[in-house]
């Protein structure tokens, strides 16, 4: 597995390791639970796998030029490794209520499948090729997709750790 996604897998599993089912679904008012955060991440990985499927089906990557409004988010996330707060989550990657135990059991394998899909796209189209468009960041290479998921996952792992601390304090 790519080292970036291996780190992601490790950071995420460490963030929820040892949490009970009750801990995973506990949340602060108006905020997502750890289970919902993990489901959101799981859904983003599944979307990336679907994008990779489309990329492999195409004779050439179907990308557009990066739009002016995508440049700053691209620089912040992919180049500087910073995930800004306050962005509204797109509907397709909002938690839908998948059982916490299922998400916990499947998230690591989904990261591995995503990495394999990105590698297949790179093998077919080249490591330097923009593979497909991210809705906010614009066209990304496989390496840039991995970096996005690392930054995004690390951002949410920190939220899970803060939830753990708040849950412990509430007991």
C-alpha cells in the first residue's frame, strides 16, 4: 500500500481503537458522532473508487481545467496539507446511518481498494496524468488523490479524538 494511505489507515484505526458501540454513536449536540465521521470518510473512499472505475473505463482521463475557484482549495489541501473548517458536506458523502460496526469493519479494506484503484489508473494513464476531477479541488493525479485523502482523514481523525475526550469528560 502507498505509504500515505497506510499512514491514513493507521491514524484512523488508532483514533477509534477501543471505542465501544456506545462511544462510537455518542455525539455533541449538532455534531456528528465518531461513527458518522467514519461513515463520511468511508463514503468518500467509495466515491473515489467509483471515479477510478470510470477512469479505467475511459480511453483517456475525463478531466476539465482547474477552475479559478478551485485553485486556493487545491493549494491549501494538496500543497500545504491544510483542511479548512466549515465546508458544507456534499449530499453523496453525508452519513446515511450505516451501522457503526460495519463501517469500522470495512473502512480499512476500502482504503486498500481505493489505493489499488488509484494504482491501476496510474498504470493505465501514467503517474503524472490528472485522472478525474474532485468537485472542489479540480483535476487530480493519483498522488494528489492520496494526499487529499490523507489530509481529509487526518482532519477527521482529530475530530474523533476530540469526541473521545469529550465523551470521557461527560462520564
